[in-house]
C-alpha cells in the first residue's frame, strides 16, 4: 500500500488516452451530465447550499491532502509545490467562488479556471503517478472538481460569462504570468511551464520552441476562451432574434 503514496513512485508512467485516463474523464462527464439533468431540482435553496458546501469541502480536502502528503514525504519545495499553476490556483479560487458566489470571481473562474482544468485533464502531467497512486486520484478529483464547480455555478446559480469578463480574464492571466515568470527566475522553477515545456506529452509539443510557444499559448488561450463563451453567445443571439 505504501507504494501508492511514495513520492518517488515505481509505478509505470501515466499513459494518455488509455483506460486509466478515460475512466476519470468518463466520471467527470457523467457527473456534469447529471448536473444538467437535475439542474432545476438543485436550484432549491437548501439543495444548492448543501452541494456548494460539499464541492468546496471536497476541493479543500483534496488540495490540503496533497500539501500534507508532500510534507510527509519530505518532498515539499518552493520550486515544485506552490499552487502557482493556473489549474492548481483555480482549485483554491473555486472554493472561494462556491462560498462567496461573487460574479467577478466567477468570470475569471469560468474562463481561466475551467479552461486550464480541462486542458490539465486532457493532457495530465502525472509522470509515474499512474493508477492507483494517491496523486492520480488527487489530480482528477481536484481538477474535475473545478470543472463541476464552474458548471454548477452556471446551471444552478444561473451565472453567465460575458465578453467583458473574458477580456478582463485574459488581462489578469497575462499580468499573473509576468509575475510568475519573475518568481520562476528567482526560484529556478517552471510554474506555468513558462521556462520550458513539461516532460510528458502536452499541447505545448505542437506550439513551437521556447520562447515562441509562449506566443502560441496566448493564441490558444484566447481561442479556448472564445470556445467556452460560444454557447452563451449563440444563446444571446437567438434571444435577440425573437
């Protein structure tokens, strides 16, 4: 059992688009579909409050357990363990979003949080933390939890992303990336993969060499934000035609 909690895992490398990848993807899709199917029932005040609390607690324990695990394994470091990756930071912000239900925070989370979490889930940088390692479960629970939290806010609390919210998010992400770049230089780290590409296969493999892939990342981010916004744009266009 201890082998499944070791920081220096001896398990095989995580393989993209295999059963160990498709299974958590399928679970997240099914849970998202259930949120959509039962959205009207969940709008009842007590039910949506309980589900908000459950998701917030799930995300809190997920990220807390990971930090505790790193400390226990004597593996915590400033270079690797700070929650500075956008998808990791989104876990913390998702907890806050579920508690205070602030529209400005939702706007950022819908674009940056949902977008980064979906990308992380589709191309996980898990190394040898394959099934059934603790980090494997923590990764999909935390990132999947962010996806569900954002969908929950849309379907149950009727929050809606806006074009203004999208462009403000793009500005914030770029300012944040600049700050993280300076931290990377200071710490010798690679948060946000600004300094080099991850070792595992990812979208960055198709975006050119450093530093050109940083510009490509910017274009991909904007395209993904537009894709996330498109269902609401289509809905508003249809409503305007009536």
